[in-house]
C-alpha cells in the first residue's frame, strides 16, 4: 500500500486490530479489496486524507476505507453496469 501513497499527495492512516493472523486466502482478498479502494481514492476522490481500518466484529472481519474526498451520488451509479 505504500506505493499508492507515494504517487499522491494524500495522507493515509492505517488502524488494524486483529487478534490473530487470518487465513492466507482471506488476507489476500482483503489486501486486494483495500488496494483497489485506495487506488480509487487516489484516482477519483480529490481527497487530502484517507483512513483504512480492519477489525473483527461479531466473528466477522470488517474492512473500512474512508476519505475526505468529493464523493458521488450512489443513485447515479448503475451497480449492474447497464
């Protein structure tokens, strides 16, 4: 993830609180999801700051990515790509 921050003027914060290592396949999936989310922040958000947090909630892993960018209207996006 350091390479993403190196290509922009966005400051990044990371807060990971996991009691144990996760299954390697799940770790890879979470890494790729976070990587894509942060890439989208850099490309589209015009943000100055982004945060990524990961923790266990109710026996599930929660991955949160937030930024202070411009956002978008979710009603204007067709989730099925039509």
